[in-house]
């Protein structure tokens, strides 16, 4: 039963996030007249499904880790010669339904629409939360600075109000830990308000083995301060639609930017790769968060949706970003890449994805104490 408490919320979350992603592709494909034969949630053998009046098969498959939209006459067209050969197999009406006959900008929009839909979903979720549950605006005033801590050494004092961290504006007491722990630099710049003066102090956080609020083991950055809300009261406000949308876009952009900085830090050899997780870790966290209520579950859904959209934009063949990379080459060269070149890219992409899958699975099993 405990396993089901993790798996069921995870499958619900994944189904929604994947559906929105694939619907982004589907919507723009239909908008530009591309035929869609299959809309699948999951891979492998079909469990159940139905056909709509436009000839699309909507189905759920046995392996729920992803999904796909299959276009009419779908195949990899590597060269102009192959495209001409393909067109001979269809009449004029059917040729207009082929993905490969569409202008480059339409193909690019159809491919980019999947990740875009994930970002839009996150924005809508955050907006909903801020309008109906509210957003915290409690000032981040420091109540205590531990002696000989990084904050103490940098000159931070009791009573200072934190205004920003690494140029990220601190709107809430809850932002402080987030901004410090998502920083990929060795030092963080903290702007504080002290006696009506704004001061920027540089702090080098200490990394410790700790646990998050759900009990999961993490490497946490601390600077040695205690922040408490004035009079022990949080300032949580329900926002109007426009203001909620503004902060929702801001949160989505911050998470995307932090994810990009983390990936860059890994390539530089500075990122903490132990924090990378796969389906097992996501399922575990989703199950834990689901027990905290609807708002917490929606929040993790928004963050997973951003991650899915972000990862799919990587310039790796087999991902949406890989196709966009090929279209960029096609725009520059004035023709598609050769079959041999694209096949080489696909092999590299497959190797990278399999390597990432094994690495994240190892981290997941290690997190469960199996290694």
C-alpha cells in the first residue's frame, strides 16, 4: 500500500504533464494541417484507446514514462531526395497532410509547442495558487547570526533585512533558502537593508549533509542565520489575476534559469551531480508531497512540468531540441542535413540519453540505500 501511495500520485502527475506536452505538438500540428494518426500516453503495447472523427487514435500504453504524437506518413526524412521519393507515394490531398511538406517555421513551431505547453501549464498552476491560496510576502529579517558562521564572517548582523541574493529580489522569507541553495557559484552576494542603507555582502556558504522537509537526504548550503517572521506571523496575500500572472511568470523563469545554471555548472565540473534524480526519485517525492494536500501537489506538478519542458529543449537528437537543432542547420545550409550526418547525431543522442538514464537510476537507488 505504501508503494501505491507513491505510484498513483506519480502516474496522475506524469499523465497530466505528458498530455499537456503532447497536446502542444498536436494543437499546432492540426493548426497547420498536419495529419495526426496517434496521440499516445505511454509507450509499448496499447492498453485502451479510441478513434476520433478526424482519424486520430487516442490511447494509453503499458509503459507510462512519456508519450508521443505520430504524424501522418511519419518517418525521418534525411535528404531532399528521400523527401521527393516519399511524396510520390501520396496524392495531392494527402501530401498536404505530411509534416515534411510544411514550411520550416511551421515545423519548428510544432516541435517547440510541446516544451512551450509545459511552461504555460506551470504558469497557469502558479497563477491559480497565488490567486486562491496566496503568496507569501513576509520580510526576510535576520533574527540571529551564529558566531563564526559564514554570515558572521561576512559582516551580516541581527536586524538586517535581506533585499536580494545574487541579484534575485527576495520577496519572501521563503526565498532566502531557495536562492542560496540554487546558486551555482562558490560565493553569494547578499544585499541587506541596515539603518536605511543598502549594503552588499559576499558570503561563502558551508555545505552540509542534511534532510529536506520530507526527510530526503540532500547537500544543503547554509550561511548560519535564523530568520523569523515579525510577531511570528506570515504575510500571505491572495493576488489578483494580473499580479498572480506576473509572479507566476517570474517563478517559471527563475526555475528555468536555475536549471540552466545547474546544467552549465555540471559541464564545468562544479555541479552537484548527486542531486540528479530519475523516475524513482520523482515518484518518491511526488508521493510524499501529495500527502501534504492539493496545493503542494500542484506545486510539484508545476516544477516537474518546467523540468520536462526544459530538458526537451536540449539540443540532443530524439528530443524536441534536437529536431530544432536540425531545423537550424537546415535554415543555415538551405537544405536538410545528409542521412549519414543525422544518423551520427542520433547515435550520439541515444548514447547520451541512455547514459543519463543509468546515472539518474543509480542515484535513485543510492538514495533508497540500495548502494
